C-alpha cells in the first residue's frame, strides 16, 4: 500500500511535466507561424500608355448665333395694304417688293403737281422771252424761275411718295416675321414693323472672354462651334472689342460663321471652343490620370507590377487629355483608375489597359 504523501507528490510531478511539454509545443508552433511570409495584396487598377498626339490651347464657353444682317421693314408711306407678295420663310433679294399699299391718293397728288408745274413752266417761257427783250425786270424773271424749281422739287417728292407705296426689302435674306395683313392701315414711319428680314448666310456668335484670356485671342484664330446633334462647325474670330467691361472683367469677341447651305439658324445655342495654339506631337496622358494637389500635379507610373508616384509638369489640356511637359515619357504606363488606394511601391494588377 502506497503512502498518501508519496501519491500526492507523484501526481504533482506528472502534472508539472505535462504543463512543460504543452508550453514547449506552443512555443514551437508559435515559432513556426512567425516564420510564415506576410500575404501580398495586389490592387486592381486601370492603366493607359503615354502617347503622342495633337492638342490645342483653347477656351470654351457658350453662346447663341446672331444674324449679321437683320432688318425691320417699315413703311415710308401712309395707306391701306393692298397686296402681300411674300410669307415667312421666303427668301428675298435686296430691292424686292414685299407688299403694296393703296396708291390713289399719291397718284392724284402727283397729277395735280405735274399739271401745276406744266402751267408754271409755260409762264416761265413767256416771261423769259420778255426778259430777253428787256420788257420785264430781272427780279420778276428770277422769282418765277425759283417757283418752277420749287414746284419741280415738289413733283419729285410726290413721285417718291408714290414709289414708297411699294414696301421694299432693304437686304437679302429670309422673311423671319410678317406682322402686316391685307387691309391694314399703315402709317408712314410708324415704329411698328411690317416685316423682319434676316440674312442667314452670314451669322455671328458673340462671346465674352475673361480678361486673362484676352491677350491670347487674335483676329483670324480658329473657333469650333458645336450644336446639339450636329458635327462641329469651323469658324474664325472677326472682331475683338478694344475695351474690357469693368463690371464683368470680360471683353466681347465676335466669331464669323459662314452658312452658305443655310443649315444653321439665328438663335441656335452653340458651345464655342476658341483655339489659341495647337501642338501636333505633344506627350499626352488621359486627364483622369493626373492628380492635382497643393499646386502640383502627379501621376502613378506602373513599373514591374508596382507603382511610383511622379510629379509632372503639365501644359495644354482639353476635356480628355493633358499635355505632359516633364515627368513621364512616351511609352510609360500610367494609372487612370484606382489611384485612391495607391501609394509608392504598391503592388497592382492591371485589369484594363488602353
């Protein structure tokens, strides 16, 4: 029979040995785990190759087209409208008759003036013969001659009044509005117009550019006008205002637009791009690849599966591309999407390249 004290000691030794063995196993397992390499995370990105191409220095704004020649047609005579010879949308030439007024009053006035003039001329011929024979004084002869000249002027005015009963187109163009109707009483030189004639072959687009852009704009420079659902139309700057509006800090620039096919219409909304200068072999990257921060620009360049952040100097830019003057070279691959998760030496996987 084993003594209780010896039995207790044996159990204690066995338990201590088990604890030491387990601790040794835990230390061994911990040492093995610590030797495992850390898992590398590859970040998916989109990238694009740096290339060469054309890019322009430009300024973009919006405006509406205006007719270079636009005339409101008024009447120089008083009368009732007898005939209308054109309608809205009709093309007319300068000098073409658009409408006619009742002429009875003007014709009667002209006949009376012509009759009075014929009578006075007959009297002048008789007095002139007497004057040559010294039978009348020079004063009598001169007064009668002046009366004839005055009446001749009156007859010419009456002839002009008769001609003015024909409403004439002052410019060539299209009838944009017809305000008058047959039977309507028209008053001479009334502020109410009879027709509006618009020349559509030569249109203008007026834009207000900031003072900072003014020194770069020059007469003759190219401008592109874009309309909804249509190809861009090439135009050019024809006038630049010599003064800057102190209120807005802008200057008026007028762009001439040739419209020989009459496809464009006055009043159409246009997006205008003024091109100041153009480079045909510039180093270009997509605009979304450039990160701007603290007055500097940078891009992430992919090299051997990792990225390096490089500071770049930019030049001209448009809606899609940016010119790079320094920092990357043609053929480099730059990240265009996924930059927010990147830092120097980040491992990346290119999921889309262009």
